[in-house]
């Protein structure tokens, strides 16, 4: 289990950097859908799908559906969820830059039950 050192405020960026991003750094994940959603293109393999993503400077992740040879990409990284038949991957250097460039904090909302709690860093 991962424990975060919490000061006054826990931000979305903290959760992304400490919990989500490390799971993305493992490379390609079989039977995993990282929720890439940009228009699908046909490719022959997950390696070709990765190349499609690498060619676009703002792309950070890709997913490949083997059964229909479909490749999708996305500019803002998502972890996703298990999904049989999909192989997902992230471009580690671009995800790291995305995390590095995140603002330290701002007006962020957390859903807590039926209420949204807002945090502001000073």
C-alpha cells in the first residue's frame, strides 16, 4: 500500500504523481484500457500504435484492440481499467513532463459524498 505524506492539502497532482503515474511507468499493459479516445486508426500491432502516438508531439498514451486492429491515442493521460483484448501503453517521458508541468495547486474540487470539498493553496 502506498502512503502519501500529507501536509495541509492533498491535491489531484499529488494523487497523480504518487499513485497513478507510477502505474503508468510499467510499459504496455495487456487486457487494460487506458481510455484513449482520439479517433481510431487501423494499425497492425501495439508497436505500430505506439509509433502513431510518438509522431504526435502532444500524445501521451495509446491503446490497441487486437481483434479489430484499432489504435486510439490521448493527450491527457488516464490510468484506465481492466478490459480484455485491449493493450495500453504510455510514453513515459511525456507523462513525466506532464506531471512536472502541473501547477503546484489551485482551486480543486474533491467529491465527498453528495458534497464537493474545495481546496485552495496559499
